[in-house]
C-alpha cells in the first residue's frame, strides 16, 4: 500500500472525502493510490493540497526509496 492511501485510511477518509477536502480530482487520487501515476512527480501544488487535507507533510506522501549511504 502506498503512503497516500495508508495516510488517508488512517485519517478515516474515503477518496470522495479527500477530493472535497483537497480539491484534487478523484481520478488523480485513484491513479496515485493504484500506482498508475507516480506521486513523486506530482506538482508541488497537488502535494500541498493533499498534505494539508491529510494533516501531514508533503514528504510523508512521497515514495522515497531507501537512501542508505555506504
């Protein structure tokens, strides 16, 4: 499960509720949650709207790979 869906579910929000609170379209949210669209390439505005609605940081929504340093 990706971070967006995980955070949304922890907040107890449906996708429709997130659409209303974030003003991001259902299609976009669904594609991010299903992995059809890479949330790491989302615009800053979209990340900001989602993060604000979910009361989390924009970084929390990103799918960051493990950045181990040697």
